[in-house]
C-alpha cells in the first residue's frame, strides 16, 4: 500500500471520529505542524506517539501495521 493510502486510512479514521490534527497534536504533546508533517510519512512518529494515535482513533493493536507499517513499499 502506498504512503498516500496510509494517510487516507488515518485521515478517514480522524474524520469518522471528529478528530482534527490539532486534537492529535494535543494528545501526543506536539505542535500541529509536527503532526501535519508526520502524517505525510507516518513512520516518522515515535512508537509512543503511534500508540496514542491508535488509541485515539480506535485502531486495534492487531491492525496497527495496516496504518503504520514497518516500511512503505
């Protein structure tokens, strides 16, 4: 799956739950710009940030790799 498709998956979850970029930023203790930039390449989030984002977006543990794969091919 391409990087754009991963972004679309994450953006779809955010929209469905009414979560904005600024909300995610607050949840992980970062600036809005940081989240915006990192959403374009989700692998650049820290593991702790990924877990927090997954919790906020109701992404089950077994599906984390669908949203945040080891590497984008």
